[in-house]
C-alpha cells in the first residue's frame, strides 16, 4: 500500500500535465458589461470614485497572433457632464456620453508561461452633446 498510493498520485499528475494545451490560441470574445464613469475624479484625487455614474459597454477581443491581440470597446451612459469649472455641458440635462477605443495588447512572454505580462496601447474617441474628445488607453 505504501508504494501503491504514490504510484496512483503520480499517474494522475502525469495525466493532468499531459492534458494542458501547448498551442493555445484564444477564440474571439464578445462581452457586455457594466461600465462606470467618473468625470470629476479625473481632475482631483479627492473626488476620485465619489461621482461614479453607471453605463453599459460592449467589448470584442480577438488574436492576431499568439503574442498579439486587439480589442474594440464601446461604452455609453446618460449623465450630466461638467466642464472644469463645474458647469454643465449637457445644458442641465442628462445627455448620452459615448466612448469607443481600439487597442493592441502585446504579450511579453511566450504562451503557456506561468506569468503573462503584456503591454497595452490604443486610441479612443468620446462624444457628448456635440463635444468630442480623444484619449489614449495604455498600460
């Protein structure tokens, strides 16, 4: 019995490690999720997170290669967007804020590595009541 138990455990562990895929490529992914917008928090750390406004978002992601993928993100919310002076850009009413970005993600280590660090960068566009803005998502 003393020799049988280690033999059974090693048999199962060998089966588990053999079952891991070595040529993993993600399939395209589409998601719908909740998004939160914090407009005043962008200018002040004291205000950060205190004025969160919910919205909805759609996200699509797909691989280009095993090391590089892209994503498209569209989010929107009805809110009263203030300018830097605190005045309403929505004429005192809630208006639709839309934000869309396109991003690339480059993995720094080969697939199957224990850790998966990556570099992320892209370009985004937002629209609110006739005002437009450009932003650069990165990380």
